[in-house]
C-alpha cells in the first residue's frame, strides 16, 4: 500500500468576472483553499475548498489552519484507507466542511491516480459529460435580461435565479429572465431569505405571471426544518433543501419531517463520500437529487461532476462555479457541458 508522504495547503484566489450577489451577501472573488497530497509512489492529488462563512461557517484563514493541521492525521497513512481517513478527519474537525472537503478530495484523487481510474468509478460509473445550469445572481432586471440572453446564446438550457431579498424585485427578475430566455427551465434559490408565507406569496405571483418553475431552493432559514415543511405544504412548486442538509443525518431529518421534495447534496457542504450516502437516503425516500457548488475552480467542479457521472443520481445539476471565474486553474472552455476525464478528477492546476 502506498502511503501519503506530504500534505500542503495554500490560498487559491480566484477573481470573478462580475460580482456575485445572493441574499447572504456579495462576492467579488473566490477566496479558496487548495490542498495537495503526495504519495510515496510519486503521485500527487489535488483538492479544493471554497469557504464562505454565511454558508459553511468558516473563514478562509480557519479553513487553511484546519487543512494544514490535517497533515498530522494524513501523513504516513495508506492512501487506500481513504474511508477511514475521511471518517477521522470529519470527527476531528467537525464543522470545518470546506477544509475537510479539500483534504478528502486530494486523498481520493491521489488514490484514483495511483490506480489509474477516474474518480467517477468510485461512485459506480465512468466519466461522461455533465451538463450544468447557469446562475443569475441578485441583479437589476436589466442585468438579469443581459445575463439570461448571454446564457441562452451560450447554450444553457437551465437557469437558476437568485432571490431572497425583496419579493417584488425577485418576481420582476424572474419575469425578465423568462422573457429573455423563454425556453429555459428555471430554478429559484432564495438562500434562506424568506419565511414560509413569503415563499407562498412569491410562488403565487410567479404562477399568476404564467411562469412555471422547476423548484424553489432553501427558501427559509437552514435550521427551520418545520418552516421548510410549512413552505412545502403551501405551494405546488417542488421545494429543495440545501443549507438544511450538510450530513446524512440532516437528510434523514428532512425525510422524516417531509420538509422537501429534492435534496441538494453539495460536496462543498458534505464531501464526496457523504454525498453518496445522502443520495442513497434521498433515493430510498423517493426524493429527487440536486447537486450544487460553491465558487470553485475546475478542481472542485470536476470533482462534483465525477460524482454526478458515477452515480447517475442527479436530476438537477448546478455546477457553474468555475464558469463565473475570470480565470480558471486550467483551460475548460465555456458553455454548459463539463467534459471530465481521469485518472482521478483529471485536473492538474496550471501555475498555481
């Protein structure tokens, strides 16, 4: 068995093409963490985390400290023991989800590169192209029109619209996107910005405008599972749980309380192995699965795409984080298709 000889972590600063606003705040760049592990056979694995305090509960500095501290657990251990390593990391650093995601990814990437297999194969299938949506952040109706027009021209058939501040403005933004991209499927993400009553008011107004929605994602506060269930009972649009689900235990609670129709299993919250467990819980309860992302480079995005390709479990794919960057860590092109390959997640960052 090949052992891990070194783990390192560094800042990964990724400016955005344009500011990205959601109900929780505005980002002008992705202040990420890049983790590298090396094995005694000379293989290098890469992992990325994208801490965002209002969502993940971490600052970038805290994530860096955690990732570096993980070296004490990881170094000297056999890379084949990745499940035991991930379990120990998550129990040692509870709540440090971005840092442990980065370390977990680097370990899995190194394992797969040593075996000469694609990361997707750990999850049941070979690498295949994955189609993502494009996100329209909280912007003016004019800017929403521009962004939706550009996305549709770029081949995006699925659009996700950020909401959660002012309901009237949110409705007008959705109307603007529908008019600019009349054939696109639309998802709404309120990022915890509403109450159940406000969710219903928004859904009623959108319906009155003759607009159909695929789903409304996390309309209420993450801790308010009862409120999420209340919102679900009030409207006909499917409800997706996002920030409410970080762990498999969270997914079980959502299922038991009938709080959602869809579970967003995001690697940035849970890590690849736990996402597979969350998927199994959702499927066992006949819930649909969605996968989302943070503002990650191709390292994090392609890792998620491998999970999508391997499991074949996701009805909704929101993996556009690297499409919002001014410059990615590798050349990935534009458009809705992620062409992934192995071994591992297939991404070796250039000049980082």
